[in-house]
C-alpha cells in the first residue's frame, strides 16, 4: 500500500530540508527538495510491515546491502576518461580521514574531435557549446529551446502548492535507494572519508537514473562516470542525439525519444510518461533519480522531480536562479549585497533606468543563460541604442547551440514572438576580478566550495578569457567570495546539489553575478577533479538519488589547473589546425581541442561576439606556473586566422 508521512508538510514553512534521523545524515531520500523542516525534526514514511529501518549496525554490514528490483541491465563502461597556503580550502573544516589523493576510480582522457552532430537539435540545446551559426546553416526551430533561453520556465507547469506536495509525499512509495538509506545509521554517511565515499558509491550502484538531455558529445564522460558507478542510465532526448549510440555500446540502458522542438509543456508530459513507465520491462528498475548537465533542462527536471516525489531542486528556486531580476530580489530580501538594478519592460522606461542605476552599467535579458545578449553601456547617450539593439536581437533571433545570433536571410530562424520575454535588466557595472565558485550543498549546508579565478572578460560582450584553480587572490578575499556564493545559493532556496556560482570582488566588496543550479560546463569538471580530487558528476548523481554529500577533500591541491577558450582576435578564415595539434602533444597540456574547422570563417571582436577557436587546458605545480604556461601557449596563436 502507499506509504504515509509521519509528519505533515503543512506544519512547516522552512526552506531547507532537515536531516532525517532514520535515513542517514541529511539524506532527504525521496523527500529531498519537497519538505522543509527544523534540524531536530524527523519525517519518515510509515514502514510498518516492511521491516527495513535501522537494520544496519556497521560499515561492513552496510556494504552488503542488496538493492530491490534493480532490473537486469549491467552497464559496461569503456575506460575512456581520467577520473582523475595561498589558497582557501574548499572544505567546510578539517576532516580527519579525508582522502589525500585521487581514489581508485580512474579513467583515461579522450581528446574529442569536432563532431558532425553539432548541427543536431539535441546538441543545439546545450548552452555549453559553440555560439556561432555558420552562414547558410539551417537552425532547427525549437519552441522548447526559445522558451527556456528567453522566457524560462515557459509553458512548464507551475510549482506545486504545499497541499499538492503533501499529497505527492503521502501517495508515493519509497524508491529502492530510499529503502537502502533508511537502513543506515546517521554516522556512516556523515564523514568526509574515503570509506564513507565508497559506501555512497555502493548505495548508488544498481540505481536507475534518468538523464534529461544529453547535451554535446563532450558530455559523454558524464554517462561513462555513471556507468562506472554501476548506475543504469536512461537518456531522454531528441531523436537526433549522438547519445543513442551509448545503448549499443553498453554504457546506458535506454534511449527514449521526445520531440524537443515542441513547447515545454509537451516535452514535460512526454518525458513524464517515459519515466513513469520505467521498470515494466525488467531491464531497469523504476526511477531512483533524475539528473541533467544541460542548463536548459534544469527547470524541466525540477518539475519532474517534484511531480514524482524524487530528490531535486524546488522549481521556485530554479526559476529564481534563472531570472536575473528575481535573483537580485532574493538576495536583497536575505540582506545580501546587490548592485543597483532596474527591470526595463518597455522603451519608455529606459531613461528612468539610466537615472536610477547610473553608469557604467550592464544590460542583459532578464531570462537567459551564460552571457547571451549581455552588453556594457558606458554613457547615457549609448543606453537607448543599446537597449534597442538587444530587444531587436531577441525579437528576430536565430538560436544555435543555445546562442543568440541576428536573423540571417540565408539561414533558419525561430519565431519567438509568442514566447519571448523582452524584459531587459539594467544593473550597475561590477568592477574587479571575477571568480567561479563550485559549490556542493547537502542537508542545507555547504560541503565543498572551490574558488577559481577568471581572467578579464572581453567587453562589451563579456566573452570569457582564462581561468585558474586554485585561486591566486588573497585568502581573505577568497573566503568572502565563498561566503557570498554559499549564502546566495541558500537565499534562492536551494539546500542540496551541485552549483556553479559566478561572483566578483568589487571595489565595494563581493557581488554575485549568477547562480547556475547545475555542474558548470566546459573545463569545470576536469579542474575540480584534478585540483581537489572532487568529482562533480559523482556528487550530482548522489544528490539526485538523495544520498548525502561529504566529498573527501585533501589538505592541499593535487595540482594547479589553468584553461581558456581562445577568442578570435580578428575576423577572417582559419588557416589550419596543425599548430594546435602540436600543442596538444606538449608536456603539461591536458588537452588542446579545436572548436572550429580549417577554412571556417570566424568573427573577431571588431565585428561582433568573438568566435571561440580552441579550448586549452594545462596543469602546473602552482597556479602561477599553470597560468603562465597557458598564456604562453595562447600567445603562440595556436589557431591562426587570416583576414
């Protein structure tokens, strides 16, 4: 029979889920993200007749637990990827027994080649990819994509009310993972040790995990890591995705298709139907969790988790994080620093916004991802023209790989007139150095927060230049930036999961740029793994299963990592890739990946948003050495362009 909850959700109004005394420290189980509670409160299902609570007495016993009804599929990961006092520790505090080296789970690194599937809609939905549409290239029309980039959450269903959440909780059966967690004494999963991490992997093994969206081929490693953990992965994606080959390779159990060109509501209903049907054929179990590493799928996943009673972010928190104006409002309500800002809804409000915010300032779409449509404004004289430029661009857009490109008569376009949000946020320009802070939350508190420095962006388009980890900033500055990042995640209403937070240390103190409610893209995973031995893919999967996070963190970084996307300095034609191929073979170079093909036409900053030519990643004994090596390679112009 359906299980019932021992305490009423309606009795609470707290934003963060409480540790569950019967399920392990801060586990949350199936209820993570659905319930708020005081730390001393307990909420457990009525397990009468099931007889599985508190049966485990020791670590050895816990490692012998068996999963119920997991299905017959056994993942076969190909070993193709390395799981590999001037800084502030990313750990909350010193953790006795923490790992001091990368553990036994290792994979070799693959240097990806340019994939022909980059023109597919499935890859187009990944905003971590390239951002230029080749002249004459037809862009697939996708209402889901346009909604999530420019009007998120679009036509997705609204968040559940308190009563609706309680009804879900009272009618769901506990997942197989939750049943195993219910047997755990709190102490077994509360330590940041290699032993406890091995137990977390044991709990994840055999689970059925739904990945909504596969993204670009460069995200293959996320599926391989899940397979290495023994997780039965089910991919829900557009039919043209490159990831369907992972089924025949034995990496994933299923590839289920959804027409991602439809509206968000239709995509939601089709995905929900797929998930509810899992387990009926015996190949997998029922869904234990839902995850995504694709930005545009985050609001969709939050709603699927809420509807199904699975661990996940609250939709309200995701929506606030993805809307820049809402983010500022949440921070202000929490008493955190916020820049002067004004939401411009029409041309008639432009002059007033300029008077209130002042100059220099930044204009950006209120709803969007990455640096889409973001531009700096130096004076009041530029304001009206820049506002019109952004609105015109949003009104007549072509979307490619999650990017905004002005409509081209030779290419395809997306009619966004019925879904687009033309609101533009004007806010105070933030001076000073920029950083990324990768945060892991569990049980309402941070368990990891690593700071990486970002080089100055290429204005006025704010294109990224370089990054290095660990940070070179003063330790006290790093601590302030970490504190703001963690407090911002909490202010938005998040309590567990992996987050990529962007901040600046301005002349007036730390300021938030944005919170991304997912693992960062590009080089972020590799950087955290090589530098601190923390696998953000693994931690994302733990959070999606409701397994408490306590990643072991060494006292000192294993190595320093520096990386960059090399921007085209001028517009012209790519002369060749032979220099880049030679760079890839040098000592200390993790990878040197081409992002364009020989002969391609690229854009320099004088003519618009610069094209990324290649992706460089290097290591060094110290952060200074790694950064110096990176900048030397970039100065060699590894991808030459002729005007």
